[in-house]
C-alpha cells in the first residue's frame, strides 16, 4: 500500500478522542499520531532517530491514554476472566500486573493485555487495540454472571527511559523506586493517590501512572516536566525501532485473531494446568502437544535501510512461502535492518536464509536466535 500520510489530514470526530494530556502533547510539538482504541496516540515529536536516542539515554513522558482499562468487579469477576485468560485468575497476587493473552473458545488471540489485580473481586484489564470489552460483556450477559464491567475514566501516562526512576522519585517519593517489575501500588501526589506500576512498552525501564480522573491529567504532566528539566525530560511515544529491536509485539500488527499464543511466543504466560475454567483449555492443550505451525521470529535484513513495514512482506525459500515480515526498520544502534516475522515451521531455525519481498525490491533475510535487545 502506498504511503498516503503526506496527503491525509485527520478530521475531528467524537469517535476519535484526545487524552487528558493532549494540551501538553500539542505544546511539546507532536508531529504525527495514530488511532488506537478510538483515541489519538502520539507517534513522533522530533525526527525518528532523535526520539529513539532520547528514549535510550534520557527520560520521556508518553501519552498512552489509549491503553484503555476494562474494569471488572463483583462476586463472579474471577470466574468471568478465567473463561478467556488461560491461567488461574483467583490465585493471582493482589498488587501485581500479569501479561496474559486473552483467547476465544478456539484458542485464538483476542488481545494481549495486562491484568491488574486490585482486590480479590476487582480487576483492571489494560487492553491493546481492540474492543475486548464487548467480548467480556457478551460472556457476562450470556451466562448471567454477577459482575460489573465498564471503562473507567483512567488514563495511563508512561514515564520511560534510563532516568525514569530519578524523575519518579522526585514527584512520588523514594518508595516508588522500590516497586518490583510488574508490581504496582498507590503513591501520593497533589493530595491524591495514583496507581503506579513498574511497567511499560519499552526495554529502557520505566513506570506507568494510571491517572484516575481526566481533570488531573495536565497537573501531573506539568509536574513531571518541571521536575525533570535537568534530566532533559521530554515527550515521547512507543518507539517503533526500539520495540522491533526488543521484540515487543503489537496486537493487530505482529499478532492477529488468526494466531494462537504458541505461534506468538506467548506460551510461557499460560498455565493450562490451573486454567480449568478456560473455554479454550482443550484446544490449547492440543496445540501445545502438537506444536505450532509457525512462530514469531527475529530477522535481520541485508542491504540499505528499509522503510518501516506498513503491510506484511512475503518471505520465501526457493520460491516456497516461508512466512511474512510484520514489522521492520533500520536500527541505528545495530547499524542494520531489524525485523519481526511470523515464520513457518520448516524455516524458523536460526541462521536460515530467506528472501523477503520489499515494496520495491527483494533482499536476503536471516532468522536470528533471539531479538536484538
């Protein structure tokens, strides 16, 4: 598909919402956005390389309000979530985040969210880009469960980068830096408590602040910006190149509802021995026993810098279909093209050489044993 971005302008619409941090995003000089969960997601402020290098050396504020929360609470909350999360929900520890794929009755991925267990009968499901709330409400209504399901007025703000802990300590106090990875707690700021998790969509370290109440967004944004002047704090966003290097998957891009968790390398997040209520328990056990037919792999691609992959690129071996590249970009740190691909089983071994069909050429692609960072 041709790159139409220079010719397009996004028309204002109540169907595409801005965030509580939007005035700060605009003042910071955002130059491009995507649409994610019916909201604008900033994608670039400076040049792609400047945003990338700043993330890896400093600290950034990311407006990721588009990571919407589905609040599930009530007597049957754990039973409901157990139907489509293939692990034991009840035994999850309160105060922890869990990365678990949501699946349909056939074991196909519906979303790859974080689950935050707030209490024994209260959870937030922090979703990737999809209307998962409709699936959850449909199951609840069909089974007549005693549960409340809604989207709260909660907007995540991510603080990412190697200096993120120093900035967070200045605003929320020393206890915040003692959070374990994927742990969360509440911390005070400006006479309010904020739920803060040690998590984020980068490999650079950081936190996500779940801002409860849209009216509080800009107060927190300004406080973090003011507290981080000497740290060179700046705006940022989930960085395409950094996430491809690290193998951070994108639902709707690298993963789709046609895939099962084992194809996506997410089998380690399943606990089928303690997922008796899961509708897809038997299909997932069969897939685990038989093995997946394809799997996510990291690739390097030869030649000059490739454009960012917008549509899948075909992979082949001696003319035979071998898979598809789902994300690709030039890595400035590694001085080569890096990619994520869904590769068919006969071709996924490390060091396998394949041919990739780029938008205007072909190149050699090599399967790697792991991701770049």
